[in-house]
C-alpha cells in the first residue's frame, strides 16, 4: 500500500492540471470536491477553487491524503495558477506549487512575463545546473493554463497536428512537456440518476517530456481520460479523471461543488 501511495503521489501533480474550461461562468467562484480512488480505496481528496472574471483568473487546487493514506504516506499539495484573460485566452502570469510529506517540503514559484519565464524559485535549491535553460524558452505556459487553452482552442500557441490539439512548452518548475488533447467524443453520463448535458470524454497525452534537473526523460504517466459535463446551467466542470500509469489505474471522482458567489 505504501508503494502504491508513493507512486500515485509522484504522478498526481501532473494530473491535477487537466481541468476543463467552463464557458459562460465568468464572474463566478466555484469550489469543487473530488476523491482520488484506487479500486475501492480512497487515497486522497482534492479541493479545486475556480475564480474567473472577464479580465483575470485564479485557480487554487489542494490535495490532501485520506485517513487511510495518512497512516502510511501523509501528504499535502497546493497549486495556484493565476493570470489574465486576453482576447478570450488564459495568459499565465504566476504559478506556485507546494508539496509536503514526512521527508519532503518543496516550494516552486514561476513568474512569467510576455510568455517567457521572468523569475524562478525552487526550495530546497537545486545543487546541479538545469539540463534545459528554461529562461530561453519562447511562449511558455503553466500546466493549468495549458489545459484551459486546449479546450478553448483559439490561442495562437495552439498547434493542430494529425487531429490533435497541442499546447507547447508547458513548464511546472521540474519538467517541460507538450500537452495534447485528442479523441474528444460525446458521452452519456448520469449524475444522481439524471443525464448530464454537454458531457464529453477526451484523452490528454503528455508529449516531448523533458526533466529539468534529472539526466533522463522517463515518465510512467502515459495518458489521462477526462470526462466533463454541465452539472447546472452554464457550468461545465470535470467529473472524472481516469489515470493510466505503469499498469496501474487510478480515478479522480467528482463528489460535489458549491457556487461561492
């Protein structure tokens, strides 16, 4: 069980960024709750606060272990992505990541200006030089903003290749990769015995994965299936994430949500 928790936690931060764009909810603050499942076991919980106006956005994602996981591998994570809405697109300005376990306490901060990395902090500090000079990258975004642009599909950074939608140069402080959306299809979904309108399923792939601080570019995470749907008028959010990782399958399951204003 400890091995399963550790494997999940190493990869889960990549997965939490794949949150869908929700058209028509400008001016609302939303708090959605999810459970992280491995078979029948609840390994953790996610709280996702979604703040968006016509000019700016902010997303706060918190990950906490369940009572079962706390006995074997306690953990806490927090991601904050914020930026401006420009011509209908999400332009990343700042991204932070906090990650705590019994043996690790890490903080990452990425500030972007003109779609390039302006400043970078990682604590504890890295003792080796990066294998990639991320300051030289052009048109950089953070993982949450990247997923949003995939759904919007009208950003100049978006590349169409073999029917795939791709966002390039996604930077989370430890890795650089491209994010691809493909195989979007309508899905019949029930929630509380009612059909969910505008329900879609699609695949999110990680491409051209590169480690910043390691001398290899291996990753066990290959694909994430996302199911989204309209749970009330003009409110579309992710409902389920199915995660395929080195022969293991995990699920992030929607529980409920609250409109905060």
